[in-house]
C-alpha cells in the first residue's frame, strides 16, 4: 500500500505496484526510487507520494535428490518518512483488502 498526497488536499492510500528484485538491497533501491519518482502508486495519480507499506515475499529454492523444494517467507516493511498514524493507516488499508 502506498500513501500519497491527493491533488485536492488530504492524503489517501492505494495499492502499490509490485517490485521484483534478486536481493533485498536491490529491492530497497527500487522501492525508494519508485517512491521518489511517483511510479509506485499503481496508476492512482497522487500529487506526490509520502511512503509505503510493502509485503516482501522471499523465495528460496533447493533441489535435493532431484526434487525441487520451495520455501516462502513474508515480511512487511515501511518505506518513506511516515508518522505512527500514517503507518497505522497503511496497515489498516492492507488489512482491509
């Protein structure tokens, strides 16, 4: 979920665009760049973006004795300069989906 400044005033949230990367460091770079240039908002068209709450899926694949095993872990992380109230709003928005 991304939090942005609305053109008519106030703030709102919208689903963020999915980001894919081969490492956490690269993912952090991509998210911060998309937050800065406004492309993370998934087409909502905010005047500017404030921050985001991202659900990060980490996938690890192992092949053992010819069989493929996949493990997935999920974490959430905030990006941007967000107040506690803004973080609460993004968590609520994510839970409401």
